[in-house]
């Protein structure tokens, strides 16, 4: 498997992001509108640095590089409501991070790119956030592909229970995955 490149999302990426969010396998779990106005509302603050969440376009570093997915990372301390919602299932330190992600390109699915992307993101988190004790990721229980990717990347399921789903049509059952900072 080739290397990966994480580049910060820019407004120039909106057409690509809109196409990706319209992909049925992405749309099912992300439940985002993909008009330019909706993308600006959802991602503009991160691009401008107003929202501390970091959003990346992930590419395989083949020649030419092939963008295939999205990953965003954020600290729970910046989202106290999320800490409160998770509290009945798992105590999460405010310095912990979480990630959201998807592999959008259909030809890249089920080929190891998702777990490679998450492993690379975790390695970067440990360097970029030296105070982060762990990464915690809630995933809808029915999104089997997503939680299997987390498991292949080394994360462990530590809780299950009700959380507000991204898609209001879904039931609230989620699995919560965690990986702790490696020793040394």
C-alpha cells in the first residue's frame, strides 16, 4: 500500500467534497447537504480557523496523487456538549481527541485505505497533541464497515449505548471505540 498525504480542506475542495457527500455510501452515514452554501456552513469556520476542528482531504501518494477520503479531528474540550452526551457511556478526558472520517471513492473501498488513513491520523495525533491521553470515536452500531475499520486500525470497543444519531432516521445505539496513547 502506498503512502498517504493529509492536506487541509480549502474552499477549492468544495466541488470534490460535494461529489463525495453525494456518494450513497457516504450520504447514508454523514447525512450532510452538499450545496456550496451547506458546505460553507459546515466547513467554512474550520477552514478559516474559527472552529478549531481540523479537516483534511486524504490522498494516496501515487503519481498523480489520488484524493479518496476525508478525515477531521477535534478535541473534546472544544465540544463540551459531546463530553456531556458521552458521560453516561464513558468518562472521556477533555484533552482526548475524536475523529470523523470516510473513504469516498468507490474504487478505494474494502482495500485497506480506511484503516491506513486512521492509523496515519492516530500517529499524527500523538505528535501534534502531546497532551492527548487517548482518541475516542463513537460510531453508529449499524455502521459495521466504519467500526471494523477502527478495529483494524487498533482501536478497541469500550462501550455501547444510546447517542444522538447523525441521521434522525437511525436508532440511537452506538459503539464507542478508544485507543490510548502508546507508552514511550
